[in-house]
C-alpha cells in the first residue's frame, strides 16, 4: 500500500474546553454530536470522511472509530445493524468468532451518552489485575457513565476515566471493585509489512459474541484523517499500523494480535466499506497510558473529567460569542443563560468570539468558580458567578 502524506497536526486546546460543533436539535433534544462543555458551534459543518490511505480511495469513512454509536430513532430502533462476519470487501476474509484465548485480557465497553440521548459500545484491554483499562479516547468520548465487561469471566464493573489523550486517541479507565483480573499479553517487538495479524473486538456492539478479523499488515507509520459515522468530528492520527482485515465499528480499543497471539497494536479506525483498517502500535499507546497514570496534564494529556459549563457558542459575523444551546440543568442553565444570549466577558476577560470563550475557560477544573457576563436577548447586561460542573468524558 502506498503511504499517504502526513495529515496536518490538529490544533489542540488544554482540557476543560470543547470544540465539537453543536448538533441539530430535533425531537430527541440533542443530536449525537452535541456533547458540550464549551463548544464552538458552526453554522454549517463539512463532513471530513477520508481516513486514509490510498490515493485511489480518498473518501472512505471510519468503521472502527467511535465504537458502535447509535441514537434511538423515532421507533426506538438502532442506527446500524452491522454484525460480525458481514464484510463488504472481497479481498479480506469475513471476521469469525474470537477464541477463548483471544478474549483473555479483553473487555467490552458500553457507555451512556447522557447529553446526546444515545449509547455506544467499544472494546478495551486490561493492563493491571485491579482493573486499569486501555482503550481509544473516542470509545468513551461524551460518556456520562461507563460499564466494562471482562469477556473471560462475564463480570461487569462500573468504570471511571483516569485520563485521556484526544490528540492521539488513547484513554485509560479504572474499574471499581475489580481484582485478580487476567491482563492482556503485550508484545514488545514490532510487526512488519506482510505479517499476519488478527483484530479482536466488539464489532457491531454484539452482545453474544466477540469478533476476530484475520488479516495482514499493509503499511507502517501511516497517517489518516478519521471521522465518526456521520463524517463529522474529524481528527488526524499518525504513526499507525495499516492492516487489511474485516475490522468493524465497535472493534475500537481492542487488541491487534500478532502471529504469536500477543498484542501488537490497538484497533482504532477502519474503512466503512470494509477491508482496510488501522491500529495504534501498542508501544505508542502504552507510553501515553503511562503518562496518563503518572498524572501528566498538559495540552494533549488530560486528567479525569473536564470542567463543564454546559453551553455551545457561535462566533457571529458581526463579532461576539452567541450562545447557541444550553444543557438543561447544567451550570449555565442554572445561572440563567439561554440561547441567543451574547457572552461578553469570562473571569473579567472580554470575549468577542467562541475561541475567546474557550480560551477564557482553558485550564479550569470541575468545582472552579468563574464569573460570566452576558447580554441577554433584551440587551440587558447580566453577570453571575458559576461553579463549573464535571462534564462528560472528553
């Protein structure tokens, strides 16, 4: 496979801020993209769907990224019916059911996306006997509660976010009440192009089986742009292992096994048309996980849960940070902010755009107090001291 040019490095902010665009409000209240602490809402969003790779196929959308996310539809159904073994690619074998050996140290992760009226599912790997879990950041992004099931025992545990690295798509969770767990078997060596590999994960959010997608390594040090299933929330990822395998949504965070049955990578993204997938080298993922566990908190590594104001903001053509949406019951809502208000200052700093709002809140933590000044829809200036809440996982 020909190697793609490096994607531009994404612009990152410190934790405590949000840059995801607000979704369209519909019958269910908040759409799938509308998890917000502070978000920069846009009037229109261009869906960036290319994840990858070959120049001959520049617009493939993710398969493994985002877990198996859905929003309840009007009839209460789910937005996808993809199941293991349903490969659309004629060039790779369909995934089969994982063996007992392949399930050791592997977990299913299910999340409630409380501010999105949805749920999601993905995969993870056990790092320590007391329940430290490695997964992709996007598997838990937006989660307001997380449940993890250890596949070798069937035991389920509540989980909390230890920390995340959204830029590199890595997260560490901690199970509550876990002990004596079998850990994933990590391979310290690296794979090479042509090596046989198997991607294991919770394909399609299946509840009765875990899939194993056999394939081969097609490239190293790959650079992609991955999106969610809607083609939104694009992120650039680099240094990936490219594989030809039937990886599906929900496999994210699962192990990529080498020919010896040891973990060589973490499944992260795949083509929606099937057959091409990507994994973070396990050495890279573990290095980031070590920083998270060590308490690093900087521009890329974030500890715990972010501060949450509970609004989305829109930069207007005339200047100003207009509130586009307010989370019901959130800190901003309780302070009296409503859609259409214009934020003029935060913490005594003048704000004239959505970026200004994000910058003024950068670095703040849940429980911090911040003074917010805004002009309401009648033009009256109002000020309130708001205590920031603990937001959904970022």
